[in-house]
C-alpha cells in the first residue's frame, strides 16, 4: 500500500489563536470577544487539489473480542467489500448495502486479544482446548455480558489472560488485517488503511457500579505497517503508545492515532496533567500533536463536542449525548476534559500562559460499528 495523505482525509483543523481561561464561561467569553471578521465580498476559491472525501476510520469485525462475543462473524474482507458498495449479509439475518461506495476505510479491530476469540471457537485449535474457551463457548457457556466484563477488566488492568493470550495468533490476525487492506486498495478510487484500536481505560474509583474511563485510540498506518502491534496489554499508558509510534516513524512507517469517545473519559482525555499525574510541558504538547493531529468528534456512542452543562447557552449542546461509561450502566458526569470545545479552550489558555498547546487538533466523524459495516444515514441504522 499506498496511500492518500492522511491530511487529505476530510477534517477541520483549528488554528490556535486568542486567549481563554480554564473555566468554561470565561473560555467561551474569550471566543466571543474575538474581533469579528469582515464580511467577504466574494467567495474564496477552493484550495487547489483539495476534494471532500467520505469514509470511516473506526470499524470493528468479528476479529474484535466484543464483536465476536455478540455473535458477529464478519471479516475484514467483508468490511471492505461493504465499503466498496457491495451487498453483504450480516449476522442479524439480512443483507445490507450502501447507496454509494465510500472513498476510504480502515478496519480497526481491538488490538487486545485480536483474533483470539475466533480461534478459541474453532474446533481443533489449540486455544479451543483451553478451559477458558470451553467455559466461553461450551454447552454451559458463560453469559456474553459476563464474558465481556471479565475480558474487559483485563484490558483495564493491562494484565492479560495468560491461558489464552497467544501472540502468534494475534500477530497472524494482524497480518491478515494488513493483507485485507492491501487487497482492496484501489489507487485514486478507494483508499484503505491498516489500523487497530488501542483500548486504554482507567478505573473510575468513585463509581458504585464497576466502570472505567475511556482513553481509546485508533492507530492508523498511512502505508506499511509493522509485524506486531502495540496494545494496552503492552502498556495502558497512551504516552507509551506515542513513543512506540515515534519509533515506527523512525523505521519509515507513517502513523497517527485518533482518540475517540472523550465524552466518556471522566475528564482524563484532555486533562491538565499527564497520564501519571505530571505537569504538562512543551515537549508533551509537541509529542501529542505529532501523534494525534485529529480526534473523533462523533460516532455511534455519542458526540464529543460539548455538553449542556459546559455550554449552557448553546441550544444544540444536547445533540447525541452519551451519558454512561462505555460497557457499564454507571452514569458519567460531564467534565471540562471530556469535550473538544472545552479542550480547545484549555489549549488556548496553555498557549497564552506557557507558550504551548497540546490540544490543537482537527476533527473526523466515524462509526465505531461492530458488524464491519457502518450505518451512515439515520433511516438505515444497523449498528
């Protein structure tokens, strides 16, 4: 592969300008106080060589543990065929098809336990002989919701289930994901990216119901991808992911990560401290911006732009809210560090006071579908 420059993906990049305070009302006041632009007398010409492209950089198939637990068997090949406009059959029992093909697509299955669950369910495989597999898929199978919670807890802790954690199986599934992206790439017509999800989460200490704050990222390779991915079972710290990504670039592999669902991050996605509680620095800002130039601002699990509590004067602030933690019934409360709009205000404040801005990013919308096929119009929402 390839590829279309990542900057060409249709995203809106915000310049860092003006001043703001950390408190939300003052941040909004700073934006409101900015000088008004003079009305244009004529439309500006379109930038040469730019075109709006539509696609999805957040797609799960049955290779993801949570999708497979939910009886999804779609493969990366199925996902790319769907994106190209072909009809595919889904496990709900009917066919689905887009009205028109997409321009770009990336299958981003969870890196943790990638391909492990299909292997456990394959008769005769080594993993199918484990007690964990027998408990998960045998005649007295564990309830899927309980199975999801048990596996999810190991992703939060970063401590793998040793009985089933087979890096050879994960590596093989990753290689097949790369091969599928290469197979369906059509230069100038349909752009594919090898990718996966780094599923970082941290426990919510004050929740009466088990819950974890979301720090998920999708890791997208522009061209060549490495033989082995880096997941939260290597480290739960996103800053360790960035260091790994920097090494990938040093080895000639261009890559970026896209954080998503900051709306369920318990204030941690855009916190005013590092993952380990340290002070933000100019080096941190440069590293974060280099690795995460874009955030996923909307998807199936809600929109991460703002919340009525944070933007009380915005009548549209209640659009597509998601007010529980992911994979939990526990309610989440809006924090300044959860949403893009207030994160931008924080970045402007840091730029004004310290001369650096770790929260200068563009936006992209994706689906986070777990059936290999994103629902892109409201009247055809298939999950």
